[in-house]
C-alpha cells in the first residue's frame, strides 16, 4: 500500500505570490487607466481655455477698431458743428465758427455722441453686452462687460467672465482734444508767427491762418494724418475765427 502525503504548507506561498502579482497588475492597470483619462481631460481643459482667451483677444481687437472709428466720426462732427464752443455757435459770412470760449461740458457731450456712434458700429456684430466709456486726461476709455465664456458641463464645466478694455489717446491717434486746441489758440493769439506757434502746441495739425485788415483771424487746422471715415480716406479739419 502506497501512502501520498500532500504538502499543503508548501502550496500556500505560491498562492499568495500569485495573488500578489494579480493585485499589483490590476493596480497598475487601474492607475494607468485613470491617469490617461486625467491627461486627456487636462489637455481638453487647456484647449477650451485657450479658445476662450483667443476669443477674448479677438473681442479686444474689435472693440479697439469700433471705438477708434467712433472717436474719429465724433471728432469730425464736433469740429464741423462747433459743439465744443461755449455760448452757441456764431459763424462769419463764410460759415466759419467763432471760437471764443470752450464749452465746459464738451467732454460729456463728446462721450454722448461717441457712445451713439459706437452702438452703430457694433450693431449686428456684438449683442447683449454693456459698454461704459470714460474721458480721462486726453483719453477715452471703453469697458465692455457682460461677456461670458462657458464649457459643456458633460466635459468641462467652467464660466469665464472677462472685462474687455480699450483706451484711445487723442495724441497717439493723430489728433488733439478740444481743450488742447483752446489752450493753444489762447497761448498763440498775440504771437507774430501765429501758425508756427500753434503747430508747436498742436503737433498733429498743420495751421493755415489769414488775417485781413482789422478783421478777426480765420484759422484752418488740418490733420497731418488721413483717416478712414464714412468710407473715405480724408483729413480732419478744425476751422474757426479767432476771438
């Protein structure tokens, strides 16, 4: 008779080893799987955010162009209508405006017309946003708020609400604000070489003036740069009778 003895104690370490190998493999696969998902989600998040930043930059560029066009249109209208002059507009026989005093509210009036022109510029291109404009020391600043960029909640949920801002400096554009023009004409009105003096202060304009006998001097300021306004490339003129 043959007796077989099973070495059960010898089989236990083998079983434990197999279980440990299985657990390590399963854990590695799980970590690899979840890490891959996170990497893909991370890449997706970056792409979505970069798209939002790109759209923000496009809006900033558009706002600058719209604002610049509106400023030029408003400036030309102001120069021709004499809204910058205090006490009502009085013209000579040739229709040139008498410029005595500066309208103390010209900045508010300019901003009001500027915003009207800006609304016409953005109509059909941007909607449901809010514009605020301010005048500050030779600059017009425009802030566009109410913009929201959002992601698909199923993939990447986020809401991004930037403030779009632009600033327009009269001098850098190629003009001077009307307070600068008033100060220059007051400083130069008794100078023998009036035009040279005026151009020293108003370096973005050329000055041509004429004075006949005892009549007041008629001043013609012409912008050195040409601007695209209402579909035409042209200079801006500021004409007035010196008072």
